[in-house]
């Protein structure tokens, strides 16, 4: 029997910097500014930090680079990189380290200047047995998944487009989102095709941005200015690295991570007030709604139709505007948790989900490879 | 001392390819076929892998068109192919318009040249 981490640690500060375009600033500068903002929110100083968790697409040993830049000598650190879901995994690892007393104040940090530096960057090695065929990853892999989902379940390009439209409608309520303005299903269908069946508007933004979160043990969480948001459940799963090794392109490892995260949190799908699902591509949202049990396998397309996940719909999904319309600097996972915290604190302005108490923030990494589900709640949910 | 004459499975596979042969691995005890080449059967760990020539028969599991400017070579296909022996791999379906490749299409492998190197490509049966 494992000891439950439910509510063992809490987020007491978040920060973001340079989301959108930040010319002239490095990935590390955007990361560091985010950390300083998050620490200020938490009423803490850099000198208080003894746990460092970081991943970027430009640092091979990010925990050391971040600790050195900020002037931290951590008692515990992790630079584990499982792609865009690294940060959900960092939150789980931070909770473990805090609970075990290996550190007292943990930061989770990310930064990227990809947009200003010339586009999507990755330190990923070429995939053996795939690279020679020149897939334009990550989009090629997600296009293959979308094509198979359409074939197996009758999902349509209109269904995919509904995801992008809902994300834009949320973004239009978020002054910090990068993409604003009207967007129709027709606009998505007519946009330039990138990898069939995914058009440019089925793909996430390419932005700059830094992000950070501060976590402490629950028994210290109330010593800080902001209302704590507790990590109630978290679990990770990965079944493949290369898309050609994914067992079923319509079923992600979120079918493993989701149930374990729900079990730890002691809540069910019906209890969740909002979902942040890593939407690097429109197919992601549909897959994760299915795999996390919010609808049956294959029904994700019809599920998102008619504005169900848009503002005013039954189920608030990606309320910031998501990776599709708010921010996507290459590794987006930390932003899903920051939006969850913002909503659970009741600080989401025009996009605030009424009485939000429980939020699910799901991270995805690689080519639908790593899946990490986190569930967060305010004090009433403890 | 390591015998440098003994190649690992990846180098052996590429040596076969250079000879025009599409070889995959098969576990003697379980009969299970393995691709990509490994030291042991993934998951179960049997080390009794031997090389066998692939039948070359396959079915398109999924497909996409990588849209590419004409000056950069134009559009091309990327597909995942389920081999008759079981394993799945990434390749391109050639000899046909990339948009005409469809899930469920029967294809056959051939070793062809891609950017100056031998690769396993597929064409409609």
C-alpha cells in the first residue's frame, strides 16, 4: 500500500513572463523572470528555494543551469525531460520530495524564446527508423493519429475545428492570450494544410514564454499571501517514444495516468469543474476527453460539437485559450497547471469558471508519448 | 575484448538494407516478429532473435501528406505500415499520389533509395 500524496503539497505562487513575443530576451531570462514573479507572489526570496525542477527545449541539464543562473544551491533537483508533460511530472516529484523532507521550497520552471529565435526548437535526437522518411514532427505524428481516429470513429475535420474555435473563444476572454479575434469552423477548414488532416489552425501557436510555480508542503501552505492550491492527485504513464511504436494511435497512455490520478485525488470526472488538456493540436483535446473518461472512446468529436467545451458550454476546457490560442512556447504543460491555479483562486477575470474548486491539468509530451495527469483543488476540497 | 566484427542489430539491419534485403527479427521460441531491430523481444525479453526476410506484405495503418513547397521537393507521403508479420513501421507509400494513399490499402515493401541511402519503401499492391 502506497502512502497517498493527496493534498501533501500545494502551489503558493505562479508566474509567467514574455508570453507571446519577447524579442531580445533569452529562454533563461524569461524563465528567471517567471520564477521571480512566482516567488514574489509566494512572499519568498530566491534564498528560500532549495528544490529546483526544470525542463526546457534548449538546456541539456536544465536543473543545473537554472539553479546556477538564479544562485540556488538545491538540496534536491530534477531536470527530467519527458517533453511537454515534464512539469506535471515535476509537480509529482516535488510533492514527493517535499513530503519526504528533501526540500522545503520547490520551484518548477520553464522558458523559451523560440518564436523570436526563429521557430520551433528541440534538443531531441533524430528518431531512429523514422527520421530518414522526414516526418515533420511533431505535427506529422499527430496528423497520423487524427487520420486514424477519423477512420475508426467517423471523427470529422469539423469536429477538430470545433476544438480550435472553443479555444479561441476562451482566449477572447483572456487579455493575456496571444491570439484574439473571431474564428469559425470554416476558417480552420480553409487554413493552409500542414499535414493532412491538420491545417495551420489545428496546430498550436509558436510563441515565446516563461513560466514558474512555487510549491511547499501543505502544513506550510497557509504561511503565504495567496490562497494555496493543493495537488490532490497526480500520475504519469508512457507507452512509447516514436509514433511508429504507439500501440493504438487512437488511445493514449492517459488511459493509465488518468484513473491513477483520480484514485489518488479521491474524486471522479463529474466532480471536476474545469479541464486543462494539453492541446498542441486539435486532436489532442478529443483524445484526452476520451482517455480521461469524460466521454466514451470514439465519441470525442461529437462531444465537442455545438460549443460544449467553449465559454457557456457544459464543460469548461482550456479556459486560458490553451496552446491553440493562448500560449505555446514549445513545452506547454506548466501553463495548464498555472491556469488551473488561477481559476481555483478565482482570479481568472472574464473567463472565470464560477465556483471552481477542482481542476484537472493534463500534460502530454513527445508524440502523444508521455501522459501526466494532475488534479488540483482549493482548500474546500482537502 | 569486444569482437568488432560482430555488429549490433541496428548495424546488421542496415547492412542487409545495403544488400537490398528487408530483414526483420523473429523469436525462435515464441515465433513473435520484432521490428525495429533489438537485442531481445521488447517486454518479454527472449534473446533468441534470428533474422528472417520480411514477406513485404503490409497494410496502411495510418497516413498523412507532409505539405511541402515545390522548391523544397513538393508534397510527400508519410505512412505507418502494419506488416503481415505483425510489427508496425514508419515509411512512405510511393508510386502513387500522396493524397491517394488510404488507411487499409494493401502495400508491398521494396528497398529503394531515399536521399542516397537504402530504405524500406512501400507501393500499392
